[in-house]
């Protein structure tokens, strides 16, 4: 009987440690950029995985170097918002939690997205912005002159 009690206590401690390592958030924060890839993948456990292009500037070389942030998504509603942001190409801010330990059925990374904010308006289609070369300029529309309505129009129709 005493051995069974020790075994149950051991299992309780093991599950408590695993819960603390996978359920407890080591850190949380935000990253902003453009989502360059988002997919649902996996052989046995299907999870949502994505890549955020954060951008960046290299001080050593003086050039732009892309920086990528790999993330996983557990929530279906957040996955739908991310899919819409990918379709429109909008810049977003992702709210994430970092876990110490990950299980395969939760995702491939230890960064889990908990929310999303759209930062700016969707970009213009190519060739419609006059500020860039090749952009189409549309002629300003002139307002149509309005004609005043007369009271005599109703009197003529009575005759």
C-alpha cells in the first residue's frame, strides 16, 4: 500500500513539472512585420505554423537583411485572422508566449501566438500608387454642375 502511495506521489510530481514546463509562459511579447508564410502541417498532429518577416538593418554591412520569426498557433480564431492578413498582405503585430518545453501536438516552435493586431491599411495594388515609377495617375474628377429645381415644372405638367 505504501509503494502505491509513493508511485502516485511520483506521478503527481512528474505531471506537475510537465504542466509547469508546457503550460507556464516563460516570456511573452510582441513582434511586428509581414507574414510571409502560414500553413497547417504535420504528419500525425496537424498544427498551424508560420513565418513573420520582421525585416531589419545590418549595422555591419549597412544593408537590409531579412529577419524571420517562426511561430505556431493553437487557436482556430487567431489562425483565421492570420490567414486574412496573409491574403491582404497587411503589416501585423503578433502577440506571443514563449514556452520552455513543447510537445509535438502543440506545434513545431516554442513561440505560440495568442493575438493579432493589424497595423496599417492594406497595400495598394501594383501600378496604382502615383508616388512610385509606373504608377497610374488618375485625372481629378470635376464636380457635375447641379441645376436648380424650379417650381414651374409641376405647373406645366398639369396642363
